[in-house]
């Protein structure tokens, strides 16, 4: 019997995951909020707003208008709704809806107001256990997946056997898969790299140059390690691997990075509100910076670089002034 997948959300990363699965011959039930996107996907086989160049095999697509129905039809539920909205969307669902399901998180952010990760939220509000949870992360831009550029993805689960099973559905000639049991470390690394990528964009907008940018990223990596060692129960980290260092590097340097792009506008003097209007996109690092700041306050942990980015975005601290402080602590 073939695995039954359901995808919640129709952003670029959800679309990339749908491409991986359908390229491997797996059918998917796909729920998306936009009625226009539902119609276009069903009729012409592509997502009009994200990765529009990807043509899906319509025989493998089953567009669902109701989220509950999409979940009921799947064994593996991929949640790709932006972190800023996922709580409001999921809280409308019955408490037992994920019973017997395996959740695959494609979210790389902190859940607002919850100030936590998706697996913690699911355990708190639904009848769901950690052993049925897998998160996906790594240096893997949706735009490169769309044209089948070689990419590496890590599947993290407290149940390594589940992670290996699920990774097998996604791997192919352009997707190489890696398994990990560092569920918290992998997710928090994805959260922090988005914050640091915003900072990298600010560095570019301020015209600091590549020399300082390399020093900045090096210090971000050290700060990331410090935080993960505190929040993760896994004590056998190999930080110099793709899901930690690799993802940080690509998100800070790549022109595909929406967080870097967002930060670049801030560095050039745009306000947060005007940047949102100009780009018309979600930068996960913007919301994540506030979540990480509040988490660190509760844990009594100091992350000077992440705090500086938070101060620029949420407290309107002058970017030049904030990066003068960062410059003085870099090594």
C-alpha cells in the first residue's frame, strides 16, 4: 500500500515538497487557503503564486477545499503554513484530529504567542506524541528544488526509524537525505539562521562589505551553538554539517533568501512596515527574532547578535548603532 500524504499550505517550501513527492510518484492531498490557487492547481497543474514554473502531474494531485478532510485522507501530514499563522489555523481543528497521524513539520519559525516549536504546540493542544513527529530542515531553497538542483535535507525525529522511513519518500537524484535525532537543535538552528540572515541583509544594506559579513556569520554560528547546547537534549552534535552550518551559510549569502532580502531593505533605511509592503512576503526571521528574545529572557540566556536584530526590527534601534555594538563583540 502506498503512503498517503497531505500537505497543509501552499507557499514556496510546501510547493517544493509537493514537487519532490510527485516526482517520486506519490500522490498528495493538498489543502491551500487561496481559492484561486486551488482552481489553478486543479485545472492547469501549477501553483500560480509560488514556484509557478513547476508543472505538477495532475493525476497525482488531489486538491482539498477543507483542511479537516485533507488531514483525514493522509497518513503523513506535512504542515507548511507560515509560523505566523499556524496557531490560528490549527486551533480551529478538533483535538483528536492528529490521532494516529505522523506529522512532518516544514515550518522554520517560532509560533507567535506560544513562543515555542510546532511539536510543543501539538503536544500541548492536541492528542499527539513526540514519537510521531518529524521536522525537515537544511540548506534547501525551494527555487533550486524547482529546477532540480542538488540539495540536502535533514529529517529529524526522536524515532530515527520513522525519520528514515519518511526520508525515503523524498530522496531522489536531486534530493539527498540525512537523518537526525536532534529534534530541538535542528528546529532552533532553522529559527536562528533566519534571524541571522536578516542581519546579513542589514550588513549588505549598510554596505559593510564581505570581510565583515564573514566575521559576522562566524560569530552567529558560535552564538547558535551556544543556544542549541542549552535547549537540546541531544549531546552528540556535529555542528559543522549541512543542517546547522550549511543552512546558516546559504540563508545568509543566497539571493534566494527572503530573510536576507528583507534585512537588506532595513539596512538601506526602509521601515519594517514599508519593507513588508514593498516585498509582499513573509520573512520568518522577523517574527522569530521576537520569539527567541522572549524565550531567552525566560531562560536567562544572552544572545547579543540575535538581540541586536530584535532591537532593530521591534524597538526601532538605529541599524548603524546596533551593528556598532555587534562589531565590538565579534572575534
